[in-house]
């Protein structure tokens, strides 16, 4: 996966902007303009503002963040999810001996029974789950009477034994709602504490890309992205996560890449495209304040380099040599330095 770059060569004439009769030659630092009257030019403004570079990569649509769902109950699996099922926080995930096991959201796995007066991060995330599910639980990391009452109502609603306590065997905690990717438990098979019952991922499609290590400093979390789906539909997104360590799929350290994920602004547009290849264009921070012109305003100079044709007062045209900087492929503009000012008119080809 390579970054798309824009190469500017001295012999590359991107645009022949001069009208008939004009002499577009810059020699020995002198500029020559046409003496004959010229027709009104089609122009664009020199602008000052932010420009962004574009890092273009190939990516894969996939459900992100694999999670292992670890069973804590003992008995027989009497109901299991199917591959592709989605489970939200508070849903019944599976059943052991017909007792429901809930999916709850949190980063601390179930490792103990929770009851009155218990304290800790696991109690805090239980309270948070209960509040998100519409039950009036406490707000802290203490198992209070509010927690007990809210939990009893949840248990009654989901068909669990109403105890006001949460057994470790009655819940599986994962950071967010999931999509079942693989089921390892067997219906009618033995459920053993500590055994994996299923493998899951996040329930939302995202894009996985691999950055070259040299691009790690350019791409930042939150950078905007445009994702071109199969069928050429374009979806907006943002860089959601960046890996910190380069990873290599083989033995060649030179082939190491940094994993990154891009969140889609509207994942529904990619429904049904799991594992599909996509094109990702990430706009990096670039330059905060720069003069820029449309790329089509550039003309080649006979001695090498580039110039733009500026329309001065009275319609007089003047070729101004420019030094090129950052190219913003999304907006089709290029950073320039020269005898130009914001608001100047430069000649561009007629549409």
C-alpha cells in the first residue's frame, strides 16, 4: 500500500493557459507578456487557507475489534447465538440449563458475584449498564439499594432468578455491543467456567488499513477520510484508531506496517460488504495557512519550473514564477509562493 504522490517535473506542462497570440515564455528571470489586445480571461482567485495532503491506501471493510466471550456458568448449553447475530448491552446472549446469560458492556470481565456493599470498577460498570437500560441505579462504584432494586427489575424482565445480586455466571462483559463471528460452544454440550463460548466483533462495519511506518507521523486520529466502496459510492469517515507498533505478516521487517481503522460516518451504506476491498483517502493536517491556486492555473516555464498568469488592473496579464508546495488532491489546489496575494485573479482554462 503506497501513498499517492503528485510529481511535478520541469518538463511537465500541466496546462497551456495562454490564449492565441500571447507569448508564454519566462527566460533568465524575465517575463514577457503579449502586446496585442487579449480577450477576457477565465480566472480563479488566489486563496489563503488550510490545505490538506492526501494519503491514499487500500483497505478492507470488516467488523472491528475481536472479542472472546468467556463463559462462567456450569451446566449444559441449551441455547446459543448464531454467526451473524447481533447482541446489544442487556440482551440475553445464550442459556445454560435454561438460565439466561446476559451480555453487559464494560471492560472489566465478570470475575466475582456482585451484591450489596461491594465496591469496585465492576460495580461501577454494572450501575452504568443499568442506567443505560432505563433502570434507576446508582452513579458510583458502590453496590447500593438502588443497584439492587434496578438489578431485580432487569432480572425479572429478562427471566432470570430475581435475587438483586449478579452472579458471575449470569453475565458476560465486553466493551460494546457485538456481532457473533464464531460459536465455539456446542448446543447440548458441557458449559465449563473459563471456556470460550463464542468469538465476536464490534457490530459496526469499519475499514482496516495498513500504514507505512513513514506515514505514522502524518496520519492522526480524527483525520477526515473518504472511502470509495465497490460500485464507486463514496462514504465519509474519520480515522478512529492508530496502532502504535509496526507489525509484519512475514519475516521481512521491511514489510512491517502500522494497523489503523477508519470509522464510517454512515455504516448502513456499506451493509452487506463484509471483507470487501475499498479505497481510502485520508486528509492529513497539511498546512494551516497557505496561498493556493487551482492546479489548472499552472503553466510550464521554458527554463524549468512553473508560473501562473495573473490578471492585473486594466486586464493586463503578467506571468509570475511560483514555487510549488503542498498539493491538495481533494480540492485540486496547490500551495504556491511568489509575487502573489490573496484575491489575485489567475488565468485558468475555460470550462
